[in-house]
């Protein structure tokens, strides 16, 4: 019985050597027309090694209409660490609409593409006059 229990305790837990993913989109959510938005999202190193990567943020005004695309190079992020990135600002204009935000990551030798992209929406609305 002891050997069986010991063997069960020694089962290796495998972590992907390189696995950086987008954890959450944080901003924007609701935006007034004519505002400048700064896309913001959180990334996590799910892997077992410190990893440098490139983070991307894209804003789409209408389906298939890319309005904004920026990237940031991130220094090696330690295993199990999170980072929040804020991208340069972008003027959304006067049109009210639902926008799409797509954040993604590009890390050399990433072993898990399932967490490399996260999409969300935000709304641009005209503020009511006071």
C-alpha cells in the first residue's frame, strides 16, 4: 500500500515550457464619442520558463474594418506571473457603434495556442447633454 501511495505522489505535473496567454481585456468598456481610448489587457505566463513575447491589440469599428493595431514587446515574464499592458491611445471619432477588440500574443515556441487570442466588444455612445 505504501508503494502505491508513494507512486501516486510522484506523478509528474507537466507544465508547458513556453505558454504565454491573454488572460483578460480590461479597457475600454463604454466610451463617449470623440474620446481617446487606450486599450488595456492582462497577460499571464502559464509556462515553466521566463518568456519574452509580443503583445498585440487591435480595434475593429465594423466587421472586417481594422481601425487600430499596435504591438508592445514584453521583456521576459517569469513563470506564473501576470502583467497588465496599456497600449497607445486612439481617437474613436463621433460615430456610435459596437467595436471589437482583439488582443493576442506571439511568443517563440509557444506550446498552447488556445490562450493566445482573446476578443471582446466595447460600446461607443454619445453622452446625453447635461
